[in-house]
C-alpha cells in the first residue's frame, strides 16, 4: 500500500466518522446531513472513496432512524448513494457547478422516484406512490442541496488551503 493509498484510507475513516455525526443531525424526519462528508470525500478522495463514505453514511442514518423503509430498501438506497457519489466525483473533476446540479437531481427527485416506485410496488405499503413521493421528495431534494453545496464550499477551501486532492 502506497503513501497516497494510506492517506485515502485514513481520510475515508475520518469522513465516515463525520458521516455518522451528520446522520444524527436530522433536517426533516429521517433526512440528515450524513452525505455532506461523502460529497466532500468524493471531491478530495475521488469516486470510489466518496461512494463508499456515502454508502456507509446512509446505513448510519438508517440505523439511527430505525430502518423505516426496511433494511433491504436501505441497502438498496446505499447502493444508489454509492453510484450517485461516484458520478458526482467524475463530473466534479470537469465542472463543479454541473456536478452540484447533477448531484442534487440524482440524490433528490431521481433517487426518490426510483426508491418510491420500488418501495410502493415491491414492499407492502399503505402509502400510495404520490403520498410517499410528496413526503420524501421535497425534504430530500433540499437536504441534498444543503449537503452538496456545503461540501463544495468546504472542499474548495480545503483543497486550496491544504492542496489535498488525492486523485
């Protein structure tokens, strides 16, 4: 393991710890600040590590909320988070503003729509798709915007001051 790999591993552990703390800061219902460290790690460490922190961060938020959508659904959402953060990091390398927009859209309305469809159709639920969608889409999109924009601001400050982009 090279020095750069060791730094990525250590920093990812720090970001995972911050993600757990963020999972305790609920914005609306179960929506929390767990993904801010994940987006920040995607900026600093790259797609894989950002995705990994996002995956684990969502598990923490679900755990601290009692897995309200069932464990299998939250594992599915964690996989979606990994993919979203992977894409975010790749796009961020080319354009931070485009990455912010794509991240908000993917993590907000698109992920919520996919999750809603699967939850309502595959899991026994008394909620209709429209009810579930309306309860989750607005808070999730707003929380995504807060997480991503703050990660971008912090990421710009950290990377300029300490020159710590590892990918």
